[in-house]
DNA sequence: CTGAAAGCGCTTACAG
DNA sequence: CTGAAAGCGCTTACAG
C-alpha cells in the first residue's frame, strides 16, 4: 500500500480519488479544485497550493475521459499508417518507422498523445478517429494510392476532420499535404548517374499516377535524361511497389528482357536492396557493371555493401512539420501544403570511377 | 457537403450527431439507440436495423469520451518506450521499432487502440496513463535500468495499474515480465564462437545488474566459457549501452588495452555494428582476424558485410504475448511472467572456417 | 423488448 | 477570488 492509498483509506475512500475528494481534503469546492489544477488565474496562490498538495497526497489525476467529454476535445492525435495489403507484413517499411519516431516525439513535445493504427486503404477508416472524438486530428502516412482513394480524403474534408498527409505534394489535392521534393530528388540522382558515365539508366518502381511519389521521382528521372540528351527507353522501366522482394523481382524481369543497362535508379531503398541481391545473383558487380541508387536513406542504406547512394528525406523535420501543421488546423488557423528539400547522398554503389580503387 | 451532412442539415442540426438525433430519426428512445449499437440482445431485429440505418444516414459515431467515462474504461493500451537518455535521439533502436510494429498489430487485432509515448525512466510517468484513465493498461519497453527504478514498478503494482514489461525475466520482480532467454542466447553464441576455434572471446556491453538483459547474456557467455574450460578474463570486457557509437568506442577501448582477442560477442546488434567499424578501421578483418556476433537480429544484421551472426528474438510472438497477457490482467485474470525461446542465426561474421572460401 | 431516470467526473458560464 | 448549477454524451440498472 503506497502513501496515497493509505491517505485515502484513512479518509474512508475506495477506488480512485475524484476532484470531490480533493475538494473535501483541501476544504474548497470541487470547481475550485478544477480551476486550481488547470492553472486558472482566478485561483489565489494559497488555495492553489492547498489543492495541489491535497491532489498529491491522494495521488489524484484528472480523469481524461470526463475532462475531454466536457471540453469537447481529446488532446490526442491519430497516426494512420497505410500499408500496401500486398506487402510483407512482418516488417514495416523502415522509412515510415523513422517518420513514426519523429512524429511521436513532435506530438509529445506539443503535449499531445499519439494514437497509432495500421489501416488498409480500402477500409472505412475515415470516421474511426475524428468522428468518435478519439483524436483531434489525423496524420496520414504511407505509400498509398491516393488517386483511387481520393474520395476518402474528400470525405474527410467534407466532414471537417482536421488532417495532414505525408506524400506527394501536387496541385488540387484535398487537404494539406507535406512531402519532399520527389521530382528534384529523382532528377538529382539520375543526373548523378549520368555524371558517372551511365548512359542506359533503368527505373525501378511503379511510375503510374497511382503512386504519386514514385511518379514524381520518375518524372525527375525523365527530366534528367532529357537534359543529358539521353532517350527515355520504356523497356528500361519495371514496376515495383516499395519492398525488397518487389525490387528483386523487377530486376529479374529487367534482366530477362535482355535490354542492356548500366545503371539502376530504384524508387525506394527497399527496392534498391532487392535489386542489389538480384544483380549479384546474376553475376553483375555493383557499381562495376551496374551503378545503383535508391531513395529515402533508410538506416540500412549505409550498411549494405556497397553502401547505397540515395536521396535523404529529413524525417525529423517532416515529423515536426506534420504535427505543427495539424495543430494549426486544430486551432482553427490556416495551413498550407509544403515541400521539403532533399539531399543527395552519394555512396559507393554509384561511383563507377571507384572501380579498382578498393580490393572488393 | 456529404450525404450525412445534408441529411442532418435537413433535420435542422448543427455539429456532430448524437444518439438523441439517431433516436429521433429512428423513432425510438435514446437508450434504445445505445443498446442497438452496442449489439445488446435485448433489442429486436427490426429496431436494430432502423437504428443502424439512421446512424449511417447521419454519419453517427459513438462518442468515445462519453462512452469511456460511463463505462469506466478506455479501450486503449499505452506503450511506454524508455530510451536511455544518453542514446542518440535521432534513431530509435530498430529492435524496439520491430516490437512496436508487432504490438500495434496485436492490440489492433484485439480491438484496442494503442497510445505511444517515449519516456525517460527518471520522469514521474507512473500515473500518467492508467491514473487518468487514458489507458486500461501499460506495456513497458526498453533496455532500462530496472534495478534503480524498481520502486516505480512497485508503485504501479501498489496502485493496481495493469502492466506488462518486456525485459529480463528474473525471480522476485514486481509485476509480469516477458522476455527472451537471454542467458541461453548468450551461451549459444559463445558456444558457437568456441566451436569456431576462438579462445579469447571478448564481451561488449554493460554486464552489471543495472542492465539485466545484458547481464543475463553475459552470464550465458561466462557459462559457455566455463563449459569449454576457458578462463574468464576481465580485461576482455568493455561496457557499452546499446548503440552503434558505444560499440565503436568500447572496441577502441578494448584495442587500446592491448589484450589480444580473437572474437567479440556484442550484447546487441547495434553494439556489434559499431564494433565492426572499429575493427575495420584498425585493419582487422571480420571474421578473419576477429569473429563477431551480436544479439537481436535487427534487419540490418543480415545486410552488413560480413553478415552478422546473432540471436533472433521472435518479436512477432513477443508482441502478441505482451498484449495477450496485459488483456488477461485487465480482464481480472491471472498472468505469469514467461521466457521466450531464442534462435542462433549463424552468418559470415563468425565463420572463421570460411576464410579464403570467398574472395573478399 | 422498450423507456424514464440516474450518473460517470469533469469544466465553465453565472452569480456573488 | 469562490461556489452552486448545468451539462458534455453516453450506459445501465430499474420498472414496465
């Protein structure tokens, strides 16, 4: 039995203490307890102290359900992680894990709790969090097909649900989106591969508007090829969702096609790592025979051998911005979509000049 | 304006619909709405249908705050992630990330929401979740110093807070703990290194009772050495918390000590990866000059070169068990601490016989 | 099977 | 600066 329990037992109470118990102990009314604990300026310093020590003595905590009900808010943000239903369920994409970490931190810093939920895009999740007041706002995260599911976002807007979305920032999208400059990232990587002397650069990833982020990266790739006067060869493109397995298989497809390539730009690091495995199995050296680059800079990217050239998205900043923008919306202020800068991380996997410099 | 809004505007309502609105539309009393929606067997099939379609028409969702307040529960579990305050804050330990994924999935499967929060052990978090009824129970996760903070756990028990803890399973601990067989894991790895012909095996990690998991792994290491008739040399031990940086530095310390070693057992994969970098910088080949093994089998473990020998903890099963045991406690049933089996994953980093088999 | 009533534990306008 | 009163939106024993 701890001190608080003993004190309460002495006072003849059972169960958790309520604000009435504190009021009784402090010799004030129950509303005064509420005011004192919420830091209202209406309460005298001396009363506040009495209330506070009574609350501590009984181990009292404000009941969130009651408080939220009365105040009509929840002090909670919901993070919805959308996963491709076809993806391997045992591991979450490390990139989103990293985002999750920074979002958790950012919302804690702002005094909000974070509710986490995995969702399928197909399900009817749009009213599950804001509708029932479990959360004041929603953060949407995931490589998703926002084109087919645009109606869900529009429903959120129509409902007046506050939400922000991580993903491609494109004109005319419902709600607020925050994402990195995928187009620029794609152009930078491809430009770098061109500089390395690559001439037949393949693209791995679903380049349809159904995967807007990949699509933007692809557009950057095309732009860089154009700028270098290189043709865009459709046989050098293979679809892949963002998994290692898909990258592996897309590379096999490409190899089977017998269309020669000297570089591979994978739309994500996971795809790139799968590609690396397929290339090695096929007896091709990276970067000796094929230069390779990915996107995201997930933690493994620097640990694979050769270390993977990729595009860094600042997840720390992204998490802060997502929470920040969502809170603006919750507080009735305006928030604009925005695009974050990216950074090219050149590592060994794309450095064709390195050939022979190390005994590998 | 969506259909639900239009319907409600027609009915002259503003704001979210309540159970009274549904009652009105369905032509029943408000309590009947509540019963119908909660699936009470007292409601006739026909009434239920009327209520349900009214609820759908108005886009009604039960207000969780009100429902929780009345029912005195929250339908939510809290996951508290303890991080070493000295650790690098930009990345979360991948092992815990993996646990987080499986816990999220398991609690969703059981119909519970999951609240996530990062905590410092030193802070006064014990009443922050259960005390204020934000969560029905708590899951504790993190390489923590449970010895110094044992009083916190005891406070939880005294309060009657339902909680389960991931970590070392030792006799006499407050509450329910679930963890893997760290002792066996340590013994298996060390035994394997001995089999590979290693005779001077160093241990990297804080082996004090303050890190009970590492301590158990260390005890397994000692046991395996004893079984092989090898001495336990204190100069072959260097403290490290579970970060890459700490592993890097501990290895440097070891190297500076000038006590020869032919193998390194790191108490975690992160430590092992840091160690690998230090060894390479020092001109030592892995596994040629020094065999290396870690613990956890985080995703990078199979991607570093050479791939890292380690001990697999089944995070999927662990997450399920943590949630399962916590729900047992919440439902007033009993739950016992338990230990999960581990699996040795032999990869190249420890295969000294491999020397020369590949041109690396 | 259904309704009228009470109450979960707070917060906040209102009155003093 | 403080208290009495009302009410947030449900759920559930009680009565019929």
